[in-house]
C-alpha cells in the first residue's frame, strides 16, 4: 500500500499542478482576476483532495485491508462533506468566477484519477484475480 501511495503521488502531482496552472492562466485570460481566483481555488481543492487520499492510504497501510477500506470510505465521505461546505461558503463570493472554479476542479480531479490508474498499472503489486476470470482479452 505504501508503494502504491508513493507511486500515485509521483504520477499525479506534476500533471495535477500543470492542469491547475493551465486553468489559472486560461481562466485568467478569459475572466480576469475572478477567473484566476476561481481556478486557483478549484485546483487547490482538487489537489488537496487527492493528497488527502494518499495521506489516508499511508496512515492505514499497516492496519490491514478492513481498516484500509474503512479509512477509504470514511475519507471519501469526509472529503465530500468538506467540499460541500466549502462550495456552499463560496457560492456568493463575487471575487471569484464559479465556472472557472468548477471546470478547473473537475479537470484536475480527472487528471489525478487517470494518473492514479496509471500508477496502479505501473506498480508491480500482487493483485487477487478470482478463479474463472480471465486476465487476457478474449
């Protein structure tokens, strides 16, 4: 689990930061300073959410698979609640462009998830495949 968390960090941090910077620049050009603020906040929330997942993976790695799954589910619910509260608090802030925030956040989350999947495929970890399921393309 620690090996996977380290690989996920390596694979996702730079692409996520890159997409965040692109979002800030693009939405800054399109929407001015509110676009910059919205995109920066969206990127920071998405990257923070991804890093929280990796933190939980590291903390629960030695506790066994049941605790790891409970930490994953609990962390997911906690992240959703935090994002909901943050978004509710920011909904009436006129100094930022909401669409810039949302689009940048979604873009960073998609890139981070794709990078996490690539890290999983590239990391040589033992994986259980139930009997009867084929690993080859038929």
